[in-house]
C-alpha cells in the first residue's frame, strides 16, 4: 500500500469530529486504499482494531439489503457490541438504500465516527441536506497527481528520470493507481482503464439512470473525450449526432453530460467574464478525470498532447482546492482563472511557443490584466523559464510539483 499523504492530511483534522467524512471520486481512484490508510493510522494511535468497523458495499454480501431499516439494524447491532467509540468505514455507500438517513441516525444514536466513500457526486447533492446539513465534510479524490505518479514509480523500484522527462509518460499513462503499482505496457494499462471506464458507465450511469440507448451515450462520451479542453455546447453535440443519423434532443444530451459529471468521468469548467464578474452558462469546457482515458478509448493521437497538458494542469488546480474557470476578457481567453479563499491565479498553457503570434497571444492575454494576482504561462519547450512584465514562464512539470504558486 503506497502512501498518499495529501489525502491523509485532508482527513486528519476531522477525525473524532461529529462530521461524516465523505471521500468522493471516480471508481478506482484509490478511495478504498485511503480508507485503509486512515484505519491503519487510527490503529497506530492506539485505537483497538475491534473498534474499526469496515463495510464494502460493492460486495455481494450486502446485495440482499433492501431497506434503510435493514441497513441500520445490521450496523447498529455491531456498533452496540463495540466498547467505547466506534469508527465506521462505509465503502461505496451510495449502493445502499437511503444511506444518508441511516448515517444520520447512527450519528444520533451512537458514539461513532463515520467515514464514507462514493463514486457518484449524488453523494454530495442537495437531497442529502435533508439529513446531513452541516454534518458532513466532502473531500474529493482524484487519480494520482504527477507527484504521486513519481512516488509510485519509486515505490515499485522503477527508474525515475527528471520530472521534465517523466511528464510525457504521465500524460500518456495517467494516474489510475492500479496501472501504476506495477510495470506494465501501455496496451495492458489501456485495457485496464477501458474496463474501469466500462464499469463506471454501466454501474454509475446506464443502470442508475435507466438509459435505454447506451450507444448514444457512448457517442457523446467519445465526442466529449475528443474535444476535451475545447468549448462546446449540448446543441453542438446534438447537431453532431444528427449528422451521424442519430437523433437526440439537446435536453437529453445535457442530461447525459450531467450523468458523466456525476460519475466523475468529466469535469465542467464554466467561463468567467472578467469584466462583468459573472459566470457564463454557455460554451463551457469539459476535462477528463484522467488523461489516459483518451488514448485508452480513442487511440493515441500526437495532436491531442496540447489539450491533455491543459487537462493535467486543470486537475492539479482542482486537487489543490481551487475553483477553476475559463477566463473571458472581451474577445480574449485565459485558459484558467483559479480562485481559492480570496486568492486568484491566472494560467495559460502552451505546449511550445515558437512563433511571435503565439507568444503575443499567450503572454498578451495575461498582460491585459492589470491586477496584482500571479500570472503564469506554462510551457514544455526549452525556453520555459523566466518572467516578462510580471508574467512568469514555467515548465509544466515544475508547476505541477511546486509547493505553491503565490
């Protein structure tokens, strides 16, 4: 079990607090392992293992639980036999009926500290507020960051080159832990990633939403993956499907995109009007939860490298707790406007800057901003260091590994 200290650090301040700790993220992103890390940490602190109660609801052992009352009685009976405070770990809790009602009742009735994981953002949707308002904290879990990717390589004894040399491998192979715990070929990794994708689509989208035309969902997925990092609308997808002799209404397309978001396969990045100070609801961008999904499903394409670089920067900003938008400044666009607790960061991502017009676009867009927030142009070419009129140029790999970006 390879440590992921950032998630342990995110959870530890809430241990023994009367809050449900919810770890939410795409399937196979490492949530179950993080639960085990928390359990091991509690045991090292002197908590008896008998007080650590773990349930994995992906198991068929719980398939016959049909009601919230059965769910509650099963766990309550076990907690009642625990001396002192019980620590309850519920893996893939969204599989259980009315889980939020059960969890709330357990918190009321027993001395229990609860941790849960789930693979659907409905865990955090408005319906849970009925029972858990102010009584939970959500901690998003993503596939491996670039730093974790390097840590996993070292842990399995692989040769680790310089971060700049390793970046293309990370871009291509992605960060699902299961494909990074052992050495394997790209083909082997992509087969596993394709299976993860199929499981997410079947369990968390098709079955849960009673989708009757999964082949159209598949076409939407492929369109979204192929256009990651580009602005597009539900109407554009509907028009695309129509051109393929496949009819699907705009509202249905929008719903399908929403299902992909809730299953954490896609992340929506809205545009932010920097002059009007408002979030725009049109021409949004979508990013993949892991860059390896694209080659695993669509095949390798060298022309996609720039978009995937943008994708990994977006994910790193999200991992560090930023709200991320596409910046609109008149007719200009800023790749990312990232905000967190009153701080702001502007980021442009460019694979290489080799022509004057490209340089003027990447730096010029940022130079029009006259505030004092940090501004970055991220590159992968040989001239990726330095600063120009307050705009810092930085290699993408160095940015991903930086402690902070102030």
